C-alpha cells in the first residue's frame, strides 16, 4: 500500500524510508574528527623504530644518542614494559593472551617479523622523532625465518616461541605422520572433529577427489592508518584518543598490558576510516601512554601506510588438504580435511572457526577435520570479515 508521499513500506515506520545519517553533516562538511586530526597544546609526536629482520635476537639497544638529540623528550624500549603473565582476557568476542599481545606491541629479547617494534621516541616534531630513530643503535643476531605454515611445521624448522611444545596429533607437514616427542614446535594449537568410519565411507564412494589449496595473507585495506593520542595526567589518569572498532577493547587491553586499573583509563573513539576487523586490537596505544608518562606531555603516534602493512594484522594465510568421496547420485560419503592457519608471530589464528564451518553446510556421516594454529615470521593476524 502506497503512503501519501508515494512510498510503499507497509506499516513500517523506518524501513523503506530515507533517514538522515546522524554523522552525515559533520563528515561531508569536513568537521568530523578522525584520530590523526586530534591535537593538544604542548603535544609531542611519536615514532616507532621497527625491526628490519623477520627473525632475530636483540643483543643490545643503546638509546643514549637519541635521548641527547635536541627536541627529544622521551625514548622507550621493551625494558619499560611490565612483564605481563599470559592471562587470557575476554574482550567482547575475543580471547586475548595479554603476554603475547605485550610482546607484539614492543619486542623484548627477540623480533619475530619485519616491522616488529623495538623502540619508540617522542619529540617536538615528526621529523625530529625520525632523526632520533636513526640514532638508536640495535645489535641483532639474525636467525633463519619461517614464512609459511608448511615451512613452520617441518620437524627441522626454526622455532619462534620455545614455550610451545609438541603435543598435537599429526601436526607435521604430512597429515599421517606419527606423534613426535614433547619438543619445541611452531604449532600453537590443534583442534579435531571426527565421527563415523572413514574407511567405510571412502569405500562406499564412487568417486574420491583429493586437492591441495594455498591462500595468501590479505590485509583489510582500511583507508585510515592506526593512530593514538595519549594524555597521562599528573594524577595517573589517562585519556586515549584513537581510531578503533572497540573503545572498551582498547581500555581493557591497554590496562592489562600496563598493569593498570581500567578505571584509570578513558578511551575516546574518533571517527573511523575503516576497520573490517583489523582495528579490534591495539598497537600504538600503550606506546603513546608510556611516552606521555615519561615526557609529561600529550603524545600522538600515527602509522604510515607502510607501517600498517608491515606491522598490523592481516587475515591468515593457509595450507589446506581435502579428500572427499561421493556416490554417483551426489551423496558425500566421507570427507577428510587438514587445515593449517598462519597465526603470524604469536598464536591466535581463526583455526577453530575454520574447522567448525568448513563442512558445516553438508550432512556427512563420516568425517575428520584437523585444524592447526601455526606461528610464522609475519605480523600477528587480526580479524578479517568473518574470520576463519
């Protein structure tokens, strides 16, 4: 039934209409403030020194020359962060290991990907901060990297995180390989779903197809790079302005990493120039807080496009092996799926959702799914539009 204005939306009050967007006027007139638009009196500009190596031990860091450079007010390294235990923090739908998150924000004894932060500077201008970065001396012992899940799962592969131990079924490159001893590994986690009789299922099939697939890491590609402006007050209270998909995520994770009460932190979400899952975690916020505390002034950091691609989380690259059997009339009698997800430098790929959904659309009596979370020398992955 058409309304008096000619539209046809039945009895709905909003559906079928063209409501005014609440933020439309500010955006089209340029009044909306994005993260990089915020500025404060006496504000300093921060820059991050990043590793040029994908895998290396940090032998030493000397910041004395940078501290003496005119215009530099603060320099921080991994030594300025508390040693956070591996607490699993629930942040909305995310479960985050705060120890690994802290190591991702600032490296300690080891760098695990090209672009891994090793130090940060706050100075009177971006240019002065960039000059100071060049004065920081870092001695590395370069190690061989592993760049794909398949490489990382080989028995002789260099190990990224020695605390990860081999206790998983068929975790090596060959899906049928036997269980190995309790040894360091790059496999962080394993999940398996199984039911029915696989042998009988394949025997009942008229056709059996086996395929291998490889997918590459893909970045979310948001227009606006990550940014953060922190103000550490004399009373210890902190205000953070940033581009984020979750202001409470930023508050919880920053508080956990710096061992602060959440009540001491206020997060002001700016307008966001895209996220698509890539802005649900933190990168610059703790650095800005510590630099502000050290300097006594507001500090703003903004990533360049190159830094976004080098040091923020894309979706996982994968290696997949699929074996399926079916009858002539199209009934799938058995399916065997082997999935290896690249987590980046620290555990946390969407390997479990991948296992849960890969055969979820089909009724299959006989199936086996093995899915693995594998660390590699790449940036820690983040959500990417329906992770897994």
